C-alpha cells in the first residue's frame, strides 16, 4: 500500500476529482502476488510487465488488461 501511496496519481486513485475510490486493497494484493510469483520464478523468468492494471471501484477488484512475461534466456525483442 505504501508503494501505491507514493504514486503521483494516488489522489486520483483515492477518489479525487469526483471519481470513485479505486479498489486499493485489490491493487496492493495484485502487486504483492505478482512480486511473490516473480520471486518464486527468478530462475526461469527475466521480466514481467503488466500494463495497464485496471482498478475498479472500491470492493470490485483489479484486472490486468495486458501482460508480458519474458522467459530467462529468450532472444532479445526489438
């Protein structure tokens, strides 16, 4: 949660500008789960990119709309 609060756009996620508050708990769980996954697979995964992570309104969850996983030893992409 501290990482989310450090974002420049955190105020928008927290309900600024008349927007509903985003599901910050779901975002924190998603980031933590991805971190655990990456740590458990350091021997086989070189990179993981999730962009964007859609945060729904509070209590409605988060959804990764696109993700890229690059295996360790994969040829470079351009």
